[in-house]
């Protein structure tokens, strides 16, 4: 059996990617959002997961085909629901910046993505419930502090004439994104259903426990990609932006679209390997750790990108909110040692 620190190390390593992929959204120009997002989605949700899974899962499509149809459809449905959150995430960054978007989205995503899978389990650890609930409550409070930081920054921008964000729209989109984004982790947990999940069939085909998680992501992300692609294509028809693909000097935007895809699925792929080694409570524990680590990394990037330059008091509130969210995640993480 693999050492217990390996699953945690994998999830923490995944958080480096989780906190970095949003950086690419700052380099969309001269591509239109929908063109950039379609390329990003194709690489992040189809090409990279499938290639990685084909390398480490023997007879990948045979294993997926053998899994129960209802399990596959539900996993895809959860992926599609996440797709709504993913689209909203991409929309909220230009409104309120990477720092505030990450704080709200990852905080709420961690809370919902931990609590919902707990109650979906047939045999959850009852002793862990008080710690899970407490952790979720603390994280939601932390999200409130990060939102307050955004309000202070917005007011300061209005007073000095530098405000360029749309706080109200950005907050609404980010909050909804946080809730819907949790369904990605829920879909992964569902695909790992003991005895009948996609991961089980991948293991029977010869994949290790760790690598069987890749087969689950392939199915979940089919649903995610379908919804994202439909929306991006709809926007391209609506805005008549097909010519965006041929914009001159767009090589940098294409490059960042693929880099963001590598970081995004790199986070999920490595997280899935760690969570699969944590046992029955893997998703309940691992998901908030992934989100918390990503939140810290994203704020490091935001600091270097000067998103909070000249806004020391709002930035201090943001940091306080992040600390509170991390305390909540520690409580949830501790729940795995109870009982």
C-alpha cells in the first residue's frame, strides 16, 4: 500500500496547477472570448484527458464501455452542470479580476464539493460530519470576507477614478460559478462509485488505482465539453466572431489558451490520482484541499499582476478571507482522521 503522505502530496501538487490556470485568461486578446474558450475547452476537456488516459489505462474505451450506462450518463450530466460554472468563471475574471474570482469561486466550490459528496455516500463517516459541517460554514464566512474586500476595492476605485470593474455583475456570476463548479468533483466521486463505477472497470482492465481516475475524467469531461462547446459556438454565431481565429498577432493568445488547458487538466488529473488513494472520503477531503491550495497560488499570481496595487486595506481583507477559508479547509481535512 502506498504511503499515506503520497495522496496528500499529489493533491497539494495539483493545487499549483489549480491556482495558475486562470492566469491565461488575462491573455485572450486579440481573440474573442468565445474563440479563446473553444480552443481552451477542446484541449482541456478532450485532447489532454484522452491522451493521458490512453497512456495509463489499458483498453480505455473498453473499460468505459463496460461501465453501467446510468453511471456514465450521470457522470456526464454532473460534468455538464460544472460546464455552466466553468463558463461563468471565464466570464467573471474580466469583471472582477483573478484574485476576487478565485476567492469566491474556489471557496464556494470547496464547500459544496465537499458537503454534497459526503451525503451521497452509502456509508459516510458519521463521526466526521461535525467537522465537515463546521469547515463548510467557516469557508462560506471566508468567502463573505473576500467579497467584502472586493466591495472596498470597488468603492476606492470610484473615489480615485481608477475603477474599471463591474462588481455587482462579477459577484453574482462568481457566486453562481462557485456552486455549479462543485459538480465537477461530484461527478468524479460518482464515477468512482464502489463496485460499479468507471474507476472499478478501469482497474479490472489493468489500470492502477491511481491511474483509474483518468478514465473517470474522460467521461465526466465529455459532458463538460459538450456544454462549453455549444455555448462558445452560440456566442460565435451571435457575435459573428468566426474571423477572430484569423486575427493577426494572435499566436500569444493561442499559446496561453493551451497553457491554461495544461494547468487546468493537470490539476484535475493529479488531484484524481491523490483522491483515489485517500479511500472512501477521498473526494470529501481532497477537493477542499485542492481548492484551498489553488486559492493561495492564485493570490500570489494576482499580487504579482498588481491587481490590488494601491488598495492595501481591501487587500488585507482579502488575505484575511483567504486565511478563514483555509481554516475551514483544515477542519474538513481533519475530519478524515476522526472515527
